[in-house]
C-alpha cells in the first residue's frame, strides 16, 4: 500500500447510497489518519453500523470517527451548524466515542448556520406547499444563499473568537432575513400554526446572544487551527479519506432544479479543496451506488415503485417531517450514465445493498423512458439519442449554470420507465452489468451494514 494516498467517496445517486459505510471501511482498511469533509453541512446523514451493534448517523463528524485517533477536518466550503455539532458529539459519547471534539479541526472560513437561517429555510419551504423543494430544514441552503448575496454578513467559524463582531453580524443577518420574509406576499397571519414558532425566532431579541454562547461552547472544544494548519493536515503522510456529502443527482449544477443542494458533490470539489490549500494531490475517486435507487422527499425518481417501498425496510432512513417520504426505485441506466458524467473522473465503483438479491426482491433495470422531450436547456444537457418519444440517454454539455436543469426535471417527472426484459437476477450479474455500463471496475461490493460485510475485488491504488 502506498504510504501517501488520498481517496474520495462520492455518491452517484440522490444520497443514502452508503458513503459513510464505505468511508468507515476505508479508514479501517488503510489506517487513515483523517477524514476530510469538502462539501455539505449538517443535513448529511451517513450511517455506520459496527459488528458489535453500535450505530451512528454521521452528520458533521467524519464517518471514520469510530476508529481511535482518526481526525475530522471540516474544510471550506463546509457549512457548520454549531448546535447540531454539540448534539452529535453527545450522541457519539453514548456509543463510546467520547473524544470526537478533540479529534475535530475546522477551517476558520467555514460558514455557520444560525437560528435565523434555519427559521428562514423552514418558512420558505412551508410557503412552497405542494411545490416544496425537499429541504432538510437545517438551514444549509439558506446559509449558502445568504452568504453569496451578502458576503459581509456571513458568519464564519473564526468570528466565534470575536463575540462583538459575531453579534453585529447576527443582528445584520436577522434584519436582512426578516425583511426578505416580510416582503413576501403571504403575511404571518395566513401561515399555518407550525410556522409561528419560526417567526418567533426573529421576534426574540435574546436569541442571538444565547445562540452565540452555545456556539462558542462548541468552538472552545476544538483546538485552534493556525493559518497553515489546514495545509499541514492535508499534506500529512499517510491516508486521507475525503467523505462526500449528498449525491451527484442533487448537485447544485447538475441535479434537477429546484430539488437540489447548494453544494458541489463531484470530484472537482475535492480536488479544489486540496489545490486551494496549496496541497494539490493525486486523488483516487470512488463512486458509490446502491443496487436500487432511493430518494428522500420531493423531486423526480422515474423508477419509483411502491412495491419496493413496502418490501425494502430501512432501519435508519425513515420519512422526514421536512423532506417527506423515503422512496425506492429500480436501477436506472440513464441516470447512472448521467451521474457518471456529472461526477467527473472516477477510478472505480463501490456497490452497496447487494444483499437485496438474497431476499428475492424483484429488481428491474431501466433502459429508456417513454416521454416527450419537452424543453431542455441546451446549455447544460441534451437527450442523446432521442428517437420519437423514447429517451435512451441524457448527456451533459459543458458545465450547467446554476438552476438551469428545470427542463430535465420536467422530463424526468413525466417519464415512463421502460425495463430490460432480462434484468440482473443476482448480485454477480448486477455487478457485471454495472461494470459494463460504466466501463469502470467495481472495486467494492457490500452485502450488509457493517465493515465486515464489504468485499473488495482489488486494492485501491
């Protein structure tokens, strides 16, 4: 095994594909010293189950934290939710990880989610009604969007060292977000009762100080990171695992707007983090996918099958009050090819949930859609090829502008999946089909939730 390696774990679906599961496995296999988070925030939910029965859904701490001595680095542009960070540390203590904060390092430039961001996020999503985007309700997208519009008001981790400056920013962003929300055509009185709690966040004059006190409690538990500390951590000899958040089909540019995340989920984001720190490194990129598709909440899932919802229990992915139901769908060759193009260069794949074949659950393999093309934004994607009303491929064209994929969303929402009459009948044939479709080696196969359930085809080089 090379003494110096960087491996990234990238999701090829709508999330929930097993990124945390694979990250935990790779950390153990290669004795990694650090898990690097390069995107996302507190809305991540990466499940790790150990052979002794312990389980944790990792959100901000790296999914390698069960391994003693392994650090987590939250690198810019990760968005930090201090309150959720404290809650997660307490949850980790309950499963035997008592030093998570001592092994955490945070880039001082990481933006912070505040109660005002979270309340604004929830109010906007409630107002969308049936047109909801599928938000997690944590305020992640609101934090990023506000920082892009008003960068001087963006609160960052380093601001927690200067309470006066932090309070000034909190006051400014509170005013800004409240004014934006009150300018909306819908008044407070017309909102459902559940929304009143969110409005009270903006009416409470003491919430900023109370939140800051709690956030500084989290800040004090993390060792100070010097200016060159990030570069030093990224350059440290040994293995680092870059744990991606969300899936590429939710990507801010290549996901299907408006049901997307404010985050770059592909390989370019990982490489940009290391290059920006002045430590460009060769990366082994691994794409992760399930034997069937899943999706939390709103947004297109052409192969969704209620029979799969009933047959495939999900102990750690339940319906969410914010995102909505957790849906399952059959394997989709069109979305797989699209995901591969959107993710960027990959060196191999990992396929999870292959134990489903032993349960005799019938799984299909979608090869085309019956759908009219509709209006597709040619700046980002085209149907390739398109014969009459039969769509057999989606192909990226350059880099999609933010939010320009709504034509694809409409197409996918009305698509009628058409299936191969001879789908893969077992795990081996499914893995073979994935390899043929992608042109990539399937390096890891998972048949259960623990690291012992992962089998490797070959070592990652």
